[in-house]
């Protein structure tokens, strides 16, 4: 995963990077992250954040979705 944010202000430009790091090196990388003031999150944390951001109640029920599909597919 790579993302870049570009802006015209004095805030730094950020580059998102996904790394696979051996567990034996994870402590060292976490220390570097802390010292440089970077941000990090694991794949699981990213997934948890995404799941938490989703609406609790879907906008459409399964039945409503099927009605829409039938209406488009079969014209009624």
C-alpha cells in the first residue's frame, strides 16, 4: 500500500507504506518509529479501524437490494 498526500502548506508531505518486518526486528523498528515521531499501525489495527468506521445499520436491507436487482434485471 502506498499513498501520498501533497499540499501547498508548511505541513510535511506524508508517504504511507506497508512493510513486512520479521518479528525479530519489530522492536527496533518500533523504537525508530517512536524516535522519528512517525505513526504506525498493524494490518489488524487497520482492519479494526475500518470495521469501526462502518455504519452499524446498513442503508438498504438484503430484501431491498434484491428488489432493486429484480427491477433492473427483469424490468419490474
